[in-house]
C-alpha cells in the first residue's frame, strides 16, 4: 500500500523539500530561543513568519508594481476590448490579441507577470503552513519532549493504546496512517511518528482523558504534557498565558462551563484578531477595478472583491476550530503583510511611473536582442513615437519643402500645357504634360 496522504513530514511534490528546508530554519530559531532561556513555540512561530515574509519581500514588491502598472494599462486595454466587443470572427480575435500584446509590450511587462511571483510564493507558503501545523516533525526539541521519558515507547507497548488513540477526535485526520502498511510494519518509525502526530493535537482535556484511561502512565504523561508547572510541552505551548495547543473552541467551552467572562473573551480573541488583521491587509492592497466594459472581466472582479471579504470570516472560523498556534501564525502573517504593504504603497506612490515604464521597455528590448528577435511593425512604431522633438521638427520641415516643390512643379507643367504647343484637351497634350512633369521631378 502506498504512503498515506498525511504523514509526519509532508512528502508532497515540491512542497515536501521546501518544508524540510523551512523546518531547518524553524528548528534553528527554536534552538536559539532555548539557548537564551525562552523556548516558546508561539514566539518561534512569530519570528519564523517574520523571516519568511521578509525573504519574500522582493517578490511581493514586484507583484505590487505589476498591479500598479496594470491600473495604468487598464484604459488602453479597455479601449481594445470595447473596439472588438461585438466581433467574434477569427481575424478580429487575432487582431485584438495582437493589440493587447502590444500594450503589454509597451509597458515592458508580461500578461503572466504576477503569476510568476505567485508560482514561486505558493509552495513556500504551503510548506510554511505544514511546518507550523506539525512542529514536532521539524523541531527536534519538541519531538524529544514526547520521547525523552519513554512515554511513546510505553504507549506503543500498551495493549489497546493504538485503538484508543484512533478513537480520539485528534486522530481523525490520521485514519489512513493507522491502516497503512508502513504503520503495520513500522517502516521508518511510522508507529512512533503517528503517535506523536496524534498526541501533538491533544487538548488539555484529551491529556486528562489519557491519564484517566491509563493511570499507570500518569507520571509519564504529566511529565510530558505538564502538570501546572509549565514543564515541557506546557512550557513550550504557553504564549502570554494562552496554551496554543488548545483550540479557541475548546477554551471557549471550558470558560463557558466555568462561567469565566475573561476566559470567554480570551477564547475568541485569536479568531477575532485573525479576521481583523486580514481585513486590514485586504484594505491596504490594490483593489481590482470594475467597469471595464467587459462583462466577464467585471464579473470576475466582483467575485474577487467578494472573496476578499469572505476569506477573513473563513479564517476566523478555521482559527476557532484549529489549535491557537495556527491562529497566531495567521495573525503574525497578516500584521507583517500589512506593514509591508504600507511601505510598498508609499514607495510605489513616489515612483515616476513613466520612467519605470521606459526602463521596463528598455529591458524588454535588450532581452529581445539577446534572443535575436526581429523588430515587428509595433517595435518600429514605438521607435518612431520615441523620436526626439528635434528629429520630428526636421522631418516636418522636409515634408513641407517637398509639398511646396510639388506645387511649383505642377504649376510649371500646367504652364507648359497652356503654352499652345499641343491642342488643348487632346490626348497628346495631356500625355506630354505628364511626361514633362515627371522629367522636372527627376531633375
């Protein structure tokens, strides 16, 4: 049987190797925090998120510049769309595509410009999520908290423990893992890793139920999960008094049962902050413009705007049901993106967009030369449009002189026609007038 979909470490194509690299970074951050006496998963998540988003800053800037250029190009693109709005024949569609490509070329950007940045960022962000979602798989010290006192070894050897873990809500997403050949044959410590996966999802209540189920292991369980003295996992998971291993939903139910108003507020704080910070991030980002004259494009724009406001609500719900550590990651990510967006907006607003467009055009021209592309009619037109005023004035003067010369030549030819050498109106007179006019032009 093939490996199950969900593993201790993700093996998804591209995302798996990226997650391994990010895991090394997360492990290093936690190690440094431990050296200075604050081994805390919540703080490690925040620092880890800051480092990743700062590393992605150049790609974010490029994406935002593309968005700004898109707004600048939009009137020209809309004019082309309106021009061919009701034309669906092949020739018209080809011409519309050529003119659209010409506009992109004029501004020195590619129609897929923002897609390239997104294609690079998406595997990194997905891998980032996997590392934070399964910290023990990537942070050695957190994994050792489950192994150091022999709890996992004892649970594996305890009859019925595997079945009990499978019956808990924390094991729901690992159902395939428990039935895989790798688990049955314990390939690569799959059993050990699976037990850690499940226990890592345990809430405070789940740990209490495990103690009640296996009282003989209570000392080992208390030493692993903590017994109110912030030992090991409880110490690692405590962030500003919040156990990030618990979901806000679990904390909400506990606070409701205890009648604690402060507990209820604390329980909804993480989901609420996740939604609010993401909304702020949406407001700061450049928004797609509607009223393009293209019904399909306008519908897509409207859908994107709707999604921008639905996603924060969905984030709040996910944060309410997932461990608080995930909510902390979403909050940290939104705050960092918002700060970045403010800086990017200020930088772009100060940019000379005309100068930037010329710079992009020059880059595109040099790339075309390296590829050996031949100049198109559009390229020649752009060269003419960028001629200096002096050159244009000179060309205009030459044109004026040429027109005056033609008028003088025509007058001379007419005079020659009127001199009576040939009978007026005859074919010979007209033919000779044309001949003489051409001779004058040649001279």
